[in-house]
């Protein structure tokens, strides 16, 4: 998916085939779609204007005017430095400035006092969740990590009041994790997320979100956004926790 569809990936399943057709057109012809009116987009896709308005509502928007505003704020493609080393240097220098040190401090304290830490990650973030949990296990902190969808569904029934649940997600928009975090919000349990976006849905769903905000980067249809920032956050958090715990 392109930059436009990336923003609404969790809403695609709510759309009809005709509505998806319009979305795919916009995603593939972003520069053109920015300039078209509601009537013109409907004509190009051979659909009614009502279809597009209804589609906008299913994306969680007020209507076509809000959709048009979003289109104008999206660049058609992410400009990348030909030298990946220089690009990573620039991204990381900027990303480090976005770390909230108060959240880092608060989370390390919460880990110290939690009876059990539960770490959840799926997809590429599964490895990060396992890495984090094994770091904590080295200190004899009771830790459990899970990546299987059926176990994540059962998580709200497994947690106890003194548990601390971590969600690991690069985008912070993974539907499975968001649904689990929402269910846990009704429980007396502490929740946290480690993400690449301070404004993600998951980050807003948990009590504490530790993040290094970086731009999403795509090349030839592949998402090559750095995930190593998640590991950096985990390392920083673990070091701070370790210094609090080992006297």
C-alpha cells in the first residue's frame, strides 16, 4: 500500500469493493486526485458522489472535505537520500529528540515494581517482544511474551492488577494490538507501548507510550521504515530499569 492507504489500513475491511476501487485509485494517482473535485473523482471511477461520501465516513472522516485536506498534506512519495547511511543518521538524530525522558523514567519504575511483565508483539515486532522479554528474564523479573493471535485475544482474561503489559509495534496501528489494548483499558492493569509514532492509535490507547517518532519510508512498494529504533528504545529502557534495580 502507498502512503495514503497506510493511514487507513485498519478501515479497509469496512469498505465495499466499489469503495475500495476508489481508494486504490486515489492511492495510485495521488497527485491527480489532490486536484479533483468530489464530482470529478466520482466520474473517473464511474461511481456516485454518495459512494465517496459514504466511503469517507467509513474511514472515520467527517466527509469528502476532510479527505481532500488529507490528500493535500500527503507527499506523493518519500524522498530518500541515495546514501542510506546518511539517511539513517538524519532520521536517528531527529528521532532521538522526540524521546520523552519522563516516560522513560516512569516506565523503568513501573517495570521495577510490577509483579509480572507481559510483552506482546506480532509480525516483525515479534522479534522485538522476544528480545525485550529475554532481557528482563535475565534479571529474574517474571516475564511472559506472546505473539499468537488467540493468546492475545485471551490476554484480558490472563492479566492481574499488578501486571504491566507492553505492546511493541512500529506503526502503532496494528489492529490486533489495538483491540487488545482497548479491552485492557477496562481492566485495573497498567499498559504501555513502544512505537515509532507518538500519535498512533495504540499509543493513545495505553497508559504510557514510549516512542521515537520517525517518518514512514517506502521504496518500490516495500515499507523500509527503520525498526531498529524500537530496539534502541528497549535498550534504553532496560538500562534505566537495571540501574534502578541493581544496587
